[in-house]
């Protein structure tokens, strides 16, 4: 457990910033999918519903990619030397 909790008392490293930025973006996409799905449930036309559901599917795919990138950062397979 000690190896999981370290460097919590100082500023985040560039690596940590990248990880949290990716996780935050994935979470925001997930929230958007929930909202768009609710909008689709109230859709006025079949075309509107189909379009919203297609957008949701595309966003889910992007969310999965960002989550995978975050895991690669966590495992240090992607390394960021300094923050932008």
C-alpha cells in the first residue's frame, strides 16, 4: 500500500498531470454519454434518436481509448517529461 500512496504532499509531476487529465477527459465523456442517452430517450423522431445513439457509441469508443491511454501512463509505458 505504501507504494501506491506517495508524493501526495507536493505538486504533481508531469506524468501525474497527464494521467489525471486523461482520466478527467474520459469521465467527462462518460457523463456526456449519459446525458445524450437521456436526450435520445426523449427524442422526437427516429432519426434524432438514431443520431444521438450514434454519437453516444462514438463517444464510448473515445472514452475507452482515453482510459487505455491513462492506464499506459500509469504503467509508465507512456512517459511525459514535463508539463505543457
